């Protein structure tokens, strides 16, 4: 059986074929170069010559009745319309639904452990990842529970973060976790740090390469970003007592493993008052497998009933 797997993000759309237990024919398309998903899908079909038997597309945004209006991209991903284009059954799922489903397919060399003890088999699992946005999902009793918790209200942890929240309110009318733990969130932190020092933010912060430049040149902002990442990862662990593990995926965490290991990530993860001890043994892992979303999409497609 040939399964077309897709991981549709605000920055890139990755497409591949799952057949015989492995991925092949993988291509990455710049999402912003196309007005909708039909363009990359058609280009992939033409490049590979593959005609899938079924498909599953993992999309960055809330999925309602097999339709998604993407969060950070002006696309509408419509399952029935794509099924007509491909000529096969199609399932549309949230991108972090796919990430959560893909966790079970990872091998021992597909992640780096940051902290914690041994995962409890069958216990809840929390998955989050900063990239273009901040995706989140849980796995409970083998059921994936995707959500949009990255858009939940940001909770400041100290006086500086209270000022940050007020600044974000002034700019956006609210402050969410995605506003501080994501690629754009990293830029928000760097811009705010400039203002705190009484310096005008440099013009390059408006460019597409700003997150990468901050990562290379601004260790203070990166340290703060990692601390906030830990705070929200700990929130997710606490909400379901995720003794099955907390997994950090997305494009940013694998690039910051030394900073996540050595900075305030762990302190903020456990800074939960009386209940910090309840999550101290929760294992926390950075996923380094580059195709987690594609693996999860394949696993979901295998559940489609013809």
C-alpha cells in the first residue's frame, strides 16, 4: 500500500510516500510560494510519479470536519477536495496530532534526553514544539488529543515577564504562549530586551532570518527563551501528570540542545509550587528525527477504514 504523507506547516510543506515500512520520494516545498495545498500536492505527484492508495495530511491549525483553515498561512485544506484531486481516501489531521502519533515509532537514537526518570508505559504523554507557531498535543490511553494550547494565555513568572506581557498586550491585545515560545516569539523576546536596555531594535529583526541570527548572536535572549520553553513544558506535564514523557519537537529545540540542557529550562519546568515534585521524574526528550510528522501521518493513514 502506498500512503501519501504530508506535514503542512507555515514555513514548509513536506510530502513523502510510506510503503513497506519506510519513507521515500520525500520533497519539501516552501509553503508561502503557493496559494493553497493543491500546488505542492500536484508538484509532488508530477515529480515522483507515485499514485497513492490513501493519504494523510498533517496541517498546522485546528481541524474541523476534515477541513482546516491554517493558522500561520492563508490556506484552506479541505479533505474531500484533496481526495478528489488525488483519487484516494484522505484524512486531514492537526500537525501535532501527527507528531504525537509518531512518538511511538521513534527509535532509541531519534531523541536526546534532557532530564527525568524512566517513562511509565501507558501513562499520558505530552508533545509540544516551537517552530513557526507552538503546537501541542497529548496521548492518553493511545488516544491522541490535539489542541491549540499554544494560543492559551501566557503566564508571567517574574517582574520582567510581567512587563513583557504588558508590552505584548499593547502590541497584540493579548499575550499567548506562542507569542514567546516560537520563532516569532524568539524575535519578540529579543525586541523586548532591546527596549528594556533603551536600545532601538535593529532593522534586521524584521527579516525572515531574524530567529537564526538571534540564536547565533544573542545568548541572553536564547537563555530566556529556553526558560520559558521549560515553563510551558512543565505546565503540560502537570495538566495530565505526563509520566509517559514530555517530548519537544519542532524546528527550534534540536538546534538548542546545549542551552536546554544547561540553562533554566529544568528550573522553570519544575517551578510549580507544591506540585513541582509530582513531575520531577517525568522524562523530557528533544526529538531529533527530522520526519516525525510524516511518520505520524503514515500511522494515522493506516487507521483509515476503506
